[in-house]
């Protein structure tokens, strides 16, 4: 066999195959998409009832649902990536990654396939949580048009895609699935509650305000609120997009370096 006969890795083709594999695994494990949808819906039902009168006294239940719906979508997208990280870690310890390294497969394709498959799952989260919120009183503002509705439903995908690369990098570094779950759950809980999702920035303790203001979950929530009202702020859209692009580039590069070292 000459060097011209040796199969070469193709990033696009390999990523397409790995994306198909991720969809197949997701279909065989329906608990993953169900958790991505059921978790934020349950949070919405219980926390809205608990916090509505506390955060917005006298404003009414539907007003708080309008305010908090973006957070529940963001939290569903955020915590669903835990499954992505654990599945990627399972690929590593089960030997699947080692088998891929003996084949002409792009080393980044297994990670990219999972991140792309997450886009579909996150779209399901956005649509279903918005539908439930609509039944509870959520409404788009009178100025919101079709583009605003599409932005509200799809912008969490941008955020989720970037977050997936962070999760995959952590999963590649951790030694066990239990460590992955424990470490990431703690980080995600802190980011979720120290944000402007549940309460307004001025209602947080002084020490927490800078954290909440820089929090990527706060960024995506504010962008979604802007789309819902029909007055999305371009600066907020750029800031949230910068977070997503930054996480993709930084942690994607980290993953490439890790796989090359191994």
C-alpha cells in the first residue's frame, strides 16, 4: 500500500458520523432528553410559585413567569450538558477513544459530534419550556416579531454549544464520572443562583452583584428577555455571543492539546 492509498481523516465527514452516533445514543437513552426537558419544567412550576410574590410583590404570577422563563430554559440547557460530559468521559474510560485513535478519524470529531447533537436537544428544551411557560402566563411583548421569537428560542443553542466544549474539556481531564458530576454540578449551581435569573441585580448582596453581572448565564438570560420584549440590546447579544465563541475556541483548543498529548 502506498502513502496515497492510506485513508485520511476528514473533519467534516468524521464529525457527521460522530454526530449520528451521538443521536443514536441519545435515542437509546431517552432519560437524557427527558431530563433536559423535565428538569427545567419542574423548576419552573415549583420555584415560580415560591418566588413570584417575594421577588415581585403585587406584580402577579404571570409577570414573574415572564421574568424567569429565560432562566429555566438556560438552566435546562446548562444542566443537560452534564450528561454530555459524563458520556464523553465514558467514551474515554471504555476504550472507545483509544479505538478511534487507531483509525484515520479526526481527533476532535467525537467531541464536535456530541456538541452538535446537543443543539437539537437544546432546541427541544427551548420549545417545550416556552410552551409550558405560555400555559402559565408567559407572553412575548407587543413589539416582538417573528425574528425576536426565533432569537428567543435559538439563542440558548449558541450558549449551549459553547458550554458543551467547557464540559467536554473538564470530562477529559477528570479521573472518574463521579468526579465529573460532583465538580460540574457544584459549578453550575453557583452560576445559576448567582445570576440575574431569579432576582434582579440590585436585589442581590453587594458582593454577589459583580459575579452575577459577569456570569454567562446572566448574559444569556438578559438577551432572551430582550428578545421576548421585542427590544433585544445589540451589546448584550454581542457579549453573550462572545462568551459562547470564547468557550468554544478556548476549550476546543484545550481538547485538541489533550488528545495530542495522549
